[in-house]
């Protein structure tokens, strides 16, 4: 996982290995993951999600939005400061 945090938003890149590991984590597996073993890029600003690509292309219509939200929150929970303007939309609402 790579994350780039800036004052009004952030970018996150997840490798296929990151999404595979996340979907299969012990005690918190997501068995029907629509992101499993896929590369993901997402960009957020203070209004929420701005851009989402899966395997380098526009996100397909069949991805699970709830899964995406939980996955991003899990990856950013310890990376994005609670005072950041995007914290609530990306992490805080799932705590």
C-alpha cells in the first residue's frame, strides 16, 4: 500500500497483493470480495471519493461499495490523522 496525504485529500494505491491479503485476513476475511487480487487507486478530497480505478481502468459497476469503504478505512486507520479533513468520510464513520 502506498498513500499520499495532502492538506485537502489523499491518494491511495493498493497492490493486488494488498487486496488479496485484506480479503483473506484471519478473523476478518471478506469471502466474496470484489477487490480480491486487484490493483486499486482511489483519490479523496473533502467532498469524498473523486477517482477510483481497478486494475488501471474505471471501476466496474459490479464492485461492492461497502467493501470498498471498509477496505479503505482499514488501510488508512493508522495513517490518516484524526484532524485531517477527509478522516471522517474515509475512516471515522466506520469506527
